[in-house]
C-alpha cells in the first residue's frame, strides 16, 4: 500500500462530495507518465468551484508529477507551501 494512501483517498472523497464534477483535460497530454488518463478535477460546492488537484497539493495529499502541463507553475507553488507548512505527507520529511 502507498504511503499516506488512505488519508489522500479520504481527502479526495471529501472534496468530491458535492456531486457536481467537471473534468478539464490538459492541453499538452491526455495521459500521465504511467499511461493513465489524466485530467484536472473541479468540484462544485455551494456554488463555488474547487480545483481539487490544487487543494490536494496544498494540503499535502499529493505530489507534483514530473510532466509539464498547463498548471505546472501553480502546482509547484502549492507543493512548496505544503512542504513549508509540513502538511500531509510532508510532515514526515526532515
């Protein structure tokens, strides 16, 4: 089992609870480095759209992949903030 898998899965499920989901496909790649279909996920809760991928990064439930994509810079910033705050998976890093 992957490190921090259950916590990440639970955070993702909570963000997707609204029932209204929008997928946005990358302008560069449809598949990730492992060949799996890749998309950006937005969830609508109370009339506000949440960028799920960014939230997971910000709270340390995900890592930035090595591939370049249209949100690379924003994702790297979210991951940096999570590391600085020792959030999620980053709380165990020295």
